[in-house]
C-alpha cells in the first residue's frame, strides 16, 4: 500500500466537506497556498508530473471551479510556447492535512 497525502476540506459555497488523497490532495493544497497567483506544472514539478490530470480529477470529484490561463514562455532551446497556470476559484477551507506516510 502506498503512502498517500490526505486532505479534508470544506467547500465554502455550501459547507459540504470532502476528503481528497494523493496528488489531488497535494494539488488542492498547492492551489490554496498559491492563492490568486496560481500554480504551473513547472513551479511544482518535483511531484506534479500530471498537473492537468490532478486538476481535472479535483474539478470532477468535488465540483470545484479551477481556471486555467495560458502564459507564454521560452524553452531552454529558445523556442517559444505556452503553459497553463491554474487558479482555484471556488473558495475552500482546509480542515486537516496529513502528509504522505500518515501521522507520525
């Protein structure tokens, strides 16, 4: 069995409480911590290898509004491209977090 991060949070629009696990929990924590600045996959690249998937799952499972805007960037080879910046729009309150590995 894998050690997984866990998060208990409340959606403030209606007070409903949810439990998230694993990368989805980490993604929600990162989005809350980032606030209006939001996050990109590169900014949390040490663990968010599939950020768009984690965001998709959070949106679908918990009915959250998470917006994505495209920003230009220049890659290491000098080519220009776009990357997504994700922002949590639906206000949530984190009730409890548990890092990977569980309680000490």
